[in-house]
């Protein structure tokens, strides 16, 4: 007989990356801090396909840096740089032959000015 979980698979969060990645990144941070240029920011870039756990890992890393290392963090997601939904729909309607703007659109096509 099949076992039916009480929580749908889509709503489960499995964090299998933090136990490996956070110690590695904290070691890299310590090397950065001891490298003679402590005034330079420590920047971590993370990419991956949809659903692999980027947001989960970044949340855990930011918490570790803030709580364990008492550092300020800034988390920026590319999702923050898309057009608002109504503007995206309008753009798609104005350019029906352009498949790149029919859905979420391209990063950077937003009203936010980056300087």
C-alpha cells in the first residue's frame, strides 16, 4: 500500500546544500578577511536552475553571516528586477511575436534604475 504524505511534495523544503556550502563560504570569508583588504566587500554570487534551492541556501547563508559572524548582509534576487505583472502583460501584448517577453520577461527590463 502506498504511503501518502501529509504535506504535498511541492510545499516541502529540503535544504541539502547549506551543511556543505555554508562552512565552505565561511572559510572563504575568513580568507578574505585575512587577505590584507578587509575594507573590500565579500561578494557571493549564486546561480542555478529553477527550484534547486538558491533562495533556501541564500536565506541560510545570510542568517549565518548575520548571527554567527555579526555581519551586515544584502541579498539581491534577479526576481527583484523584472517588470511588475501589469507592465509585463502590456509588453507581451504590444510585442506578440517576441517570445522572450511573453512570460516573465528579461532581467533588467524593469523600471528600477541601477547605478
